[in-house]
C-alpha cells in the first residue's frame, strides 16, 4: 500500500511520478477486457470506458501542469512523447498478428492492419457494418479504442493552447457542454450497434476525465469505494448503465483514489496494462486454452515492455528513438503489403472433387408421398466414366439469407463453375443486387481465395443481407451480452440503398429475373436473436409462440418463391462459438430450429457433421464458414437437389389449407 492516498511512486519503468491508485485502476480496467475476450461472461466494454476516463484525466493533468510551469504547451514535445509511449508496442503487435495469421492461413487483414497503424481503426470497424464481436476474423479489432484515444490526443493540446488563456472555468464549462452533446448523441443512437465505434458517441467518456482534471476536485476515500463497487457491479453484469455513467463512476474513483487500488499486484498489472491490452487478442488467436493464453499474453507483454517500449521511451535519445519507430513502421508496411500465397481452397474435398454429380430429376406428380424430404448423401452417384446419356438441364441455384449464407456463396460459385453441366449458380442482376453490409469483408477475405473477379461496388454472390433475420418486422436484439436493448432491423442498414431488412423489398424482384430452380436459404434465427413479440414479451427459437410464427414466415417465404418457379432449400446448422455457455445455447437453439425446419418440404440438417468434428472449418467468431467449411457443407447439401426440385411449387402450409 502507499503511505498516503495519492502518493507518487517509482514505476517498473523507473519513472517517478506514478500515482499508485491510478495504476491500480488501470488493472481494474484491463482485467475484465481480457476476461471477456478469453470467453468469460463479463462486461469487458466497461473496462475500455474506464481507460477512456483515465486517459482524459491524466493527459489533461499533464498539459495543465506544463501550461502552469511554462505558460504554454510544447506541441512537438507532447506528440513525440505520445508516439514514444504508444507507437512501438502497437506496431510490433500489428506485425506479429499479420505474420501469425498468415502462418495459420487466416484471411487477409490488410485493411485492418493499415487502419491499426494509422489510428482510424474505429472508423474501419464502423464502416465495415459489423457490430463489435460479430465480425468474421478481426484480430486487430481492439485497436478501435486506441484510435479514438489517438484522435483525442491529436486535438486536446491544441484546444488547451486556445482555451487555457481564457481561464479554466470557461474551459471546463465549454468542455461540459461538449460532454453533454456527445452523451446525447450516443443516447439518440443507442440502438445502433455501430455507435460503439463512433468517436462522437464515445468522446463523452474521455471528456469526463478532462472536466475532472480542469475542476481539480478531490473526493473522500469512502466515495471512491462506492464508485469502485459500482464499477465492479457493471463488470459482472449486475448493472448495465450507459457508457457515460461508467465514465462518471470512474471519475469518482479517480477523484477519491481509494487505498485498495494501491495494492502492489494491482499496481504491477496496471503498469503493464497497455501491453496486456495489445497482446491478449493475439494469444487468443494462437490458442484456445486459458492457461496458454495467459502465459503468452504475460510473456509477450513483459518482453515487449523491457526490450522495446522501455528503451525507446527512456533509454534512447530523441533522434535514435524516432529512427527506431520509423524502422518499425516501415517494417510493418512491408509485412502487410507483401502478397499472400494462401493454400486455402474453395473447392470441396472428395467425393465432390471426384467427378460431377448426376442429378436425376423426376416429375412432381410422380413422386410418392413416402419419399423422404432430404435425400441421403449415398443417393447421389459420382461416375468415374462418361455416360452417353445427355445430361439434364443444369439446376439453377443461388443463395439468400444473412452473412452465414453470404460466406458460403463464394464456395458455391467455385463449385458450380467446376461442374457447369450439373448446377448453375445464378447471381442477382446488377440493377437490383443489394449492397451487403459485409461486402467489403466478403470481397477482401473470401472472394480472392476462390479465384473470382468481383467488382468493387458489391459482391455478385447470392441475394443476402448481413445481420438481417427472416422475421424482419419485430424488434430484435442479439442474444450475446447485448446491452443496448431492442432495436429495429432497419437501423442495421440505414446507410444502404435498401435500408430495411424486409426481404420483400429485394428478394422478389431478384427472383423475378433470376429464374431459379432452388434458392438455398440460411438465416440467423437460432442463437443470434431474441425477438420482441407484438404483445411486448421476449421470445426466441424453441418457444411455441415463436416457433409457430417462424413456421408461418417460412411458409410465406416459400409461397413467395413459388410464384417465381423457385423451391426453397432451408439449412439448419450448429454454430461453434468459443464460449462454453454460448456453445450450449447454440446446440439447444439449433435443435429447436431443426424441429421447425425439418418439417419444410426441402431442408438440410448440417448439425451432425459440425458436431462430430470439433475442428470444423469456421472463422474465429464461430458463426461463419471458412472456404473449407463451406465446401464441406456443399457436399452435404448437394444430394438434396434432385428431391427438392421434385417438390410441388406450394408450401406445406398451403397444401394443408392454412
């Protein structure tokens, strides 16, 4: 413990002036972040908010002290100190992440890496249209918070130079107005998941620390204990307040500095917190074992701190330090710009690659009622010699649904290109093809491996809409630790040409021109969403009222497709999230969905092949097929085509008179 509250101490880097309680608060902030990313059911995002408030307070305090002592602020000196503090470690982590990802044959992260190096990672995430944690493969996603802080560091000293001559009181008043405006902006857009990354919505958390530094208030220690208790309650999920409330709780702790935060273990963790934050996602990428992740994180952090960060910050003079940082940045640019030689294939392994399948169609009226809906894999023949019988017209197929289907579409295109006499993949016409919100990721991560040449204005895959559920007209919320309440599906895609998730707006016009035999549909209706039913109660898959509604909407979708001569082939699959609790929920919801879906005229159950192989090919998020995973799914789906084409063009509900 420190001798008295707020006493300075000598940090592990040998620098005097550290405040032990603030280092301890850094530890309190970084621990839940790491725990969340390692799979714990905890509010890690609140830890980032604490970091924001701390940064606002500490950096403003440093600038105020300099202005008091010198009457001005050395901009160049400030920016150089910030670069020496932050750039070396962040650059090395980018280099290491790119190299490890390539060694593991992960998708390219060129755009993410460039954004991380240039501190616009938050807007890279914002414009990707992915919510936090819902992306396919983003090992540098955590750089979004560093980008916001750097944007803050760029502006704050300039504002201080302009405002401090006018007095702290006026400066504090104007900063408070900006804080309230940012908090109001965040509140108005609280149902938009993308606001998580937006500088305007998160600035209030940094400004809370700025106001605290300008006011210079100190609070009694007991208030700090209450504030710390409130933070811990938020971390464990006992409370879910807005970000600004968490920032204000952090400010209470900063102003009171309870002595418990000066405990030596917390101070040590807090001193290394920056490196721990940077390195732990890479450790999670390398291993799924908790102890290995922790060991890798600690080892990388300590080595980076003492071999790279400390020498550049404290040992080297300005010019050698700047030269070292320039060399590191140049190395990073070279590494991320080098072409990748990916060995990943979009074509399935045997038996699909053995030969083109023979798909024998039958007349709808000749199909006996006892024929099973889904043909077993053994019912399809893979000849080794060419037959003299003319092949039937290729079956025209395409895909629709959410991002899971979108990431399978490239594999379908590659497969059908290999066997054009059996199956033809049909893309939606340019005039009506909707922009898919994951299009930039799709083009960057998926299409190149398939050898496809795609335009830059959107994917020419199926007719998919990332994030949109089949039941589009009810308010929804993701089931995974969502803190923002229910929101309308239209808010997911307000910036796209067709802003609503209503599939009536884009799928019927596409089907009218595509002339499909089969539309393969995979929509996130399992463990992805909870729904707010018309009477206000929450429902999800497996509950009778929701299952009945889902069956009704499936029938509606099938009837719509039938009007364009198209059969609908539904897919059920088990996702593979890394969190054990989420995995159990995924299994239960996939089973519940199967009870509904396998009653449809055409459906394929992919649960078995995924559950039987714990190494089934998914992206790291556990919700999207890799190219290899999509190809394996194709081998299971393709045998059902002949049976599906034989189905009458009416849904089961229509046949029963409902």
